[in-house]
């Protein structure tokens, strides 16, 4: 049997990631001010330019090597498939999005995600969002409560899941977890001090359709969003994706680098306008290869370079994330709250 | 702003406890001593139940299936597959006498109503490897915990 590793070292890596990023933003600001006179830097170089980011990536690599054991998470960062969290399990996730920005400073948005499997047909999640705009500031931008409900008991040709989310975020939110309506790059140029004054209370509905066939997973998400503050119309968006493990059979030996631990694919997402002006005009769209590395210890690492497909889109989005699943979390909480032990 | 946000946050906090309560209610129900837990096996369509295990003669299938079982199934069905906190014994006669196709169907579709998730996210060969491993265990010598 595989040991489940909950070492102090790995916990430290996960819980201090946001802190490292915070510090990297401060260092990065100083660094960039010095470098500005030397001209432009390549996009990738900018991601790695601060010592904090390098430490962060090293920590991820270390976590990957230290941990024994395996989850089977999809590689998507924006799109959803129809698989819900296992009942009673809590998945803690941390994601980053580095985005380039024309006519304003680039940004690094990040979010923590707590995903709990209430039942085999209901998964609920809490998101906490934040962002750093380079040469500006680092701020907390809001929270989201999300629920996903499996609509059919058995597997079918296409498997539908109903998604419902309430979000309370400021106008400075830049995680780009979904693109909807007429979201365009120029919406993100306001300085944080101004943008955070705008508050959004939003309801979001999605129909998630997903199918797995011969190892391939294909997803289609339709998004409808309503901002409860102001008279904004319903906004629409989409996300599609396809992915496949690099090997379909499991190997006999336990391994970190076996091909079946890697799932690669691609996702595409964008806005579809709103109720008053439905369509593709003044919308942004992205295409992003995705890869997930499911480590044999319930840890998952994801990486996704995304590319804007038109002039309304950010030119480049680099996303990465780390997640860890904690089985039996619900039972532990129940016991702490004085619940009875499940009978055998 | 704080005045309007507080009730929303309070409501959100209260609502966030609902899933915990619900999950415990549902999971404890699934672990009751209940023979009907094995009645799900009979629901497999005839065509699915008749499917042959393509990895039956694969010498590596049992070992690979054991690895997969340890990763994905032990949490509910126990390390020896004799039943765990949430799942029934897989070494019960009802399971061991079932065809590989039936077990594959259950694994693919889950028993969502009773808390078993669908496992179609595992590629088909991996699901057959798990089935091969379960069948290799044989019936338990002592009465299983899940029955």
C-alpha cells in the first residue's frame, strides 16, 4: 500500500506559497524599476525575474520530488468536466495567472480554492481571490461560492452537470477564471485603487457537458452570468476542452514520472456577448494548452500557457496551480463537531 | 458597505456548513448493514455484464490493479477490500460471483445515490486492471464488515 504523505515540509510549501508570491511582487517592483532603463524584457523572463518566483517554482519542484503517492485530476483550469469531488474529500488548490497587459502593467492574479465533495452528486467550493498588478499593489479581490450538481445518476453518452455560483468580487479581480459577455483586455487597465471601488455581486450559471471516450475527455461549458448590482444584462460565455492521459494502462511499479500520471490537452474559452448584443463582436477569446501531473500522493500540478486569439484578448496568460486532496475530511469535521461515528 | 456585506457573509458561512451535515447524513446511510447494497450489481445491463475482461490474461494486471486500488478505493473499501468506513466489502460472495463486466459497469457508473462516485475518469484499461485485482482476491474467509 502507498503511504499517504502529509509531511510538515509539504504543508509548509503549500501554505506559504501565497506569502512567497506576495513578497515576490514587492521585490519584483524594485527589480523592474531598475531594469526599465534597459529596455523590454521577454514575457517569459518577466515571470521568472523575481527571486520569489524562482523560489516558488523550486518549492513546487521539491514538493513534486519529495511526495510519494495519486489523484486523477483533469488538466483544465477554466473548463469543467462532469467529475465531482469524492464524497467527504476536501481538495485544497492554489492557482496563479500571470497576464500581459497592453497599455498598463502586467499582473499576477492568484486564488485559493477549497473544494468539498458533499455527496457523490454535489460538490461545493469556496474561492478566495487576489492579485498583484506590477508597479501598483497587491490586493484581495473577493470570494466566490460555487456548487456543482450531477444531474444524472449513471454515465451517458453526454453527462450534464449544473453549476451555480455566487461571487462577491471587486472590479480589480483579474483571475480570469471565466470570460463572459464583452470582457476585453482594456477592462483591466484601471489602477487597483480605482478598480477596487467597483463591487460586483454576481450569479453565475453553467451547464457543464462532458464525455470520456477511449481515454479522451471532451467538455463543453455554457455560461450565463447576471450582475445583481446595476442594470447589467445577462452575459454569456463558453469554454471547451479536450484532454487525454499520455498512457491508458497503469504501470506495475509505483512511479512519479510514469506516462499515465500526465494528462495533456487543450482548452478554449471566451465571451459570447450579452442579452442585448449577443455574438462575437467586442469579445475576447483564448486558446490554452493544458497539462496536469498527477503525483502518486494526491498532489496535482497544472500548467497552462494561454494565448489571446484577437486584439481584445490579453496576448499571453501563463497559469499554473498545485492542489492536494484530503480524504475523509468531512468525517473528521463531523467528529470534531460531536457527530456520531459511522456504523460499519 | 460593511452593513450590507455582513448578512451575506453570515449566510454564506451558515450555508457552507450544510454540505458537511448533508455528506455525513448521506455517508452514514450508505454504511448501514444493508444487503441491498449489493442489489446494485443486478442492475448492470445484460450486455455490459457479459463483457469479457480484455486484461484477464495480462500477467501485470493484478499488480497494476492493486496499485490503483490502493490509490482510489482503499479510502472507502478498506485496505483488504473487506469493507471500510463508507464502502461495502468487495470480497463478499455477491461481488466475487459477479462477472468482470458487471464490476466494470459498477466502477464506470458508480452508485451515486449511495455515495460511490463514477470512475469513468480512469481510462478503460485501468478500470479493467482494478476489476482483475478485485477478482483475484477471492471471497473473504471471515464474514465481511460491509455485510
